[in-house]
């Protein structure tokens, strides 16, 4: 069957599609305004529609699920985009963090609502806890659930888990107990790590280790991380889906996979050792791993504030913490006047569709990225 696609630009505020079909011919006519739909995107939409309709005409007994939604042109475009694979970073996350601690022990790693912490202090505390976790049975491919509010001790705990070889699984203590029990049953975890605030959540059902400054100070001093057989191919963390379509499913991300993507994030996002990165995303969302782990592998500073400061608005948070790098949704960033956040140097937008107003407002003010920094992939457009 011959396919014929015609595109016509028009000045209105509508998109019109006309499809005609004969036994040997399929025609698609697409009228579109360039201010709503760029020409390249219009062509992609038309070729995809032509391909899908052609599939249905040629094989009318196919179910909708069996119809291929990817046109040959789309496959070719994806192939072109992925011709150059990123260099693989075959390392473990905690080794990179420790290298910064050795080179710049006094550099600030965390500035949060509960205080500051240098890279040297992060190394010391995480080594102590990691040694303790190994004694409790944590090791490679062992999932360790974490229940923490935003805190520097949450970050210490995450690094300690990977130093022990374990797999970080951040969970939200505010979720229904039935859902959490289901997740814990999937994980088959030997223990649960919590903040003081959530210490009583599971004490009658699971072995619980409560992490705080006082608790860590009581552990034996450890100058080195434990010697474990963790490799770059071992799991680093698990992020669970919402479970809205059934049982929540865990996305397992390995050290090597994360660090390979992180290297690209650092380069495209211009994350520098001097960057002050806003950590605003909940720990149960994959973007938080960028905000925390990619920041630490770069030697930059993770910044977050308490609810009282956050209530004063996004612009106040950025100025209060002197943020230079942040990831936000377009709807959230529309609450900010660029002139009101002079310290902000890089703005990554994702989680929602990017509007033209977002580009015109920010593109000439700083380094703007339309990107999805997630556990499930990397998609970047620089402006």
C-alpha cells in the first residue's frame, strides 16, 4: 500500500487531520500552526498516524494491543539518536564519594534543616554504620528498607547501606501499612533502618536499627569502610512504582548503570563541585537519586530546608540556601520570577510537558534543560 503524507502550515489555533484510504493508497493531510506544532514534530505525528492506520487496514483482525505504534521513520530516528553510546562508568557509588572525602574532606557535602556535614564527616559516619550493618547481615543484593524524613542522617544511612554492599530501598512511612507490608514482603529484608521519628513503626514486626547522631556515636570507630564483594554490576537501589495498575513493581538500578547515566547528567547539566543542589524531591521518587547521589559523585553540596522555610515559597528556598542547581516541574517554576533568584545557574525541568512560556521566560537567563533524569532513562534537550 502506498502512503502519501502532505503537510500544510496555517496560522490558526487548531490542528486538522484528514485521512483517505483506498485498497492501494493511504493519504494523510495534516494542517498545523507552527506556533503550536513544529514542522519536524508535525511530520513525525503524520508518519506515525499513517503507519498505524496502514497496520489496521492491512491486518484488520489485529487487536489494538497488537498494532505497532512505532513507524519505520520513528525507529530510524531513535537509532540515529543512539548511535553514540555513553562511556560506561564501571565503578561503585561509594568509592567515588570516598574519593572526594579523601581529596576535599572539609568540603561541604550536606547543608540541611538539621545541620551541615562535610565530606570527611560523611565518610566517618557512613563507615561506622556500614561496619555495623555488615555485622547484622547486610551484603550484596540484600535489600534494606529506609524510613526517613529529610535529614542529613538519611543521606549518611544511604551511603552506609551501599558501603555494606546492600541495596537502598527508600519507603514512605506515611503510606498505608498494608502497602508497606506488601513491599517489605517482596524485599525479604533482614532489617529496617529508620530515623528516631519512625523508630516505633516496625519494632514489633522486624529488627529495627534507629539511626541518629547519638546512635552512631555509640558505634565503634571505623577508619575504613567494610571490605565487601560488591561490584559495579550489583544493585544500588530499588524504586517502586505507584502500583496504580496492580502490585507495585520495583525498578532495580545497578551501580554501573546509575553512574554511567550520572556522568552524562553531570556533563549536560553542568553540575560542578561548587554547585549547591536543591534536594526537594521525596526519597521515594527517582529524581531524588540524581539530587543526592549525582551531587555527591561530583563533590557538590546537597541542600534542603525545613517545612517552615519551605512554606515561604520556592524563590525564598532558592535564596535562603543559595541554590545554583535545581530540578523542578514547569508548573512549579512558573511561580518564580527569574530576577528573584540570582544564584540559580542551572534549571532542569521535567515531570510535566514543557511549555513555550517556560523557554521564553528562562532560556536567556541561565542554563535551561528540558530533561527527564530518571531511573528509567535519560532524555535531555538543552536550551
